[in-house]
C-alpha cells in the first residue's frame, strides 16, 4: 500500500461518519457501513456525544435550572477556552506527542497582552496579536527542541511548564493581578452578538454547509466517483440546521433574571470565535497538504519521511499551532475571569484540555483526531462542573467524575485501537 493510500485511509477513518459512507447507495447501506465501522473500533466522537446526552438528561432531571437559557449561555462561555486549548492540542496529539506547557503558555501570553495594554497603552488588537505571537514563539522553541535535538516532548514541555509559570509571577508579583477589562476582549465573555446578526449568521452557516455538501455530491456523482447517497446528504444538512437554528433560538431569548426591567439576549461572542476557529482548522486538516502530511506523519513518521514529507517542519508547525491556540485560549480565560494572575493557565487547565481532546475522540497514539473532537469533548468537560455546581456538590465530586470520564474515554480509545489492529485497519 502506498503512503498516499495510507494517508487517505487514515483521514477517512479520522474524519468519521461524514467521510466514510461515500460508497453507500442508500441510507440503509450507509447505516450498515457505519455499524461495521463501530464494530471495527472506529467510534469517532460517538462516545462523547452519547456522554454529553447522558449528562444533559441527568442534570436536567436533577435541577430545573440546568436547561434554562441563562445556564446554557453560561455553559457556552465556560467551555470556550477549554475547546480552543483542546483544538490546539489535537495537532500535537495527532503526532503522538504531548504538550504539558500549553495551559501556562496561555497564561503567560495573556499576561503579556494585559501588560502592554495597561502599561504601554496598546490597542486591544495589537496587544492580542502580541500575546498570540508570544505563544507562537513558545511553540517554535518547543518544536525545535523536540525535533532538532530529539528530546522527548514530555521532557521539553514539562520544563516549559515549570519555566513559563515564572513569567506572570515575575511580571505581576505574588498575589497580584492585572485587570482584563478592555471592552472588546472582556466583551467576548460578557457581551452577546445582536440577535438579528446571530440569526443571519446561523442561516448563512446552514446555507453554506448545504451548498458545500451538495456541490461535493454533484461533483463526485458527475465524475463517477464514490459518494454519499443524496438522502444522507439531506439528512446531514437537516440535522445541522436543527442544531444551529435550535441553539440560536434558545440563546436569542431574553434570559435576564428580571426580563421586565432589562434584556439579556443573543449568542455570547465567545461562540463565534470558537466556531470560526473550528471551521478554519477543520479546513486545514481536511483540505490542505499540511493536513494530509500531518495525518501521514502521525500514522507512520518513517514512511512519511521516505515519501519525501518534511517531518521536522510538520512537527514544529504542529507545536507552533498548539501554543498559538493556547494563547487564544488564555485570552478567552482572562476574558471570562476579568483578570490575569500568576496562577492563570495553571492548575487543571491543561488536564481538562487534554481530557477534552481525548474524550472527543482524538487518539493518544497519534494519527486519528479532528478539530470537532476538541469542541465536543470541551462541552463534556464544561458540563460536569456546570451541572455539579447547580447541585451544590463538593469540589472533590467534580474531580472524581471528570477523572472517571477521562479514564473511560482513554479505555475506549485503547479498545478501539486494538479492534482496528485486529481488523487490519
């Protein structure tokens, strides 16, 4: 089998139900093929989606405020920074590597952003770009040490995890904090998209998705290439439309505690940021040469090298992307809390992000994963403390439940990998 064929197979397996049923003639055939894939160990994001459904059912049955529009909007904001950080980590995990410094890299980048705005009067966009640039430089340094010197990523990123905690501690001081109250950056968490604009964006997303799917179907059908049945394409468009328009309707309702006095309505600004990043990185992974090469290196680095792929450049770029996304995540986290402190990005931030990627379906063994995995897993991770907080459960319960969910996801990944190996996939 050639590397090109291997890469195509890896991508098809990694991209899930959307790409693996193209040879089915009917929805029934597509369903049977999907069940065969599940039996073969290729579960994708299905376990995370089912887990999210279970969490919603349990928490909504135990507390009547869980499914309120106010709490759903709060859940979106809480999940934002986790989803973004996990999206960046997907690129590193696809290579079978790890980045333990991503959380504190985000905290250090947010510190730089806040400092140049407060002390030097930079505009918000210039300060944000400076923070993201710091993240990219951190990733460049990590990737270079891992690929050029051959130091294990665990050791390199552990060293950066320890060292980067000194940045906010030195710049802010022990016990201090920097206010993150810029109207635009802070508004990502506390302000909402105008309702009309939200509806327009939702409709455009549905129309755009439908146009892309139908164009792909028509192109493949006219060229005689394998493709999904038209009925399946229409079902996928209908499902996406129901989700997008349903969430838009939910978040467009007035969720103010006193609706007769003031109005709080619209999609939180953090949601469009996450969606834009999701669409962009999904395009990169599925429609670009870099994405194909990334999957190839993650599947078999030596075979990729012999095929002429610059493995060193691919690995360094993956670490740069991960740290840059960590910087964006740090900005969103600071937007949510309204400040930057020496502990920003520390604690369990990284563990939650890694957990989100793995729970969503990204393999710890490399070669399999998608950007959407991070978003689905991030919602699962954010739902647990959100629901337990409403139930007034002790903090240790949150850790126990989250740890159990992560262990279950890792077990599913290991079992799925064993089944795929047994099936010769």
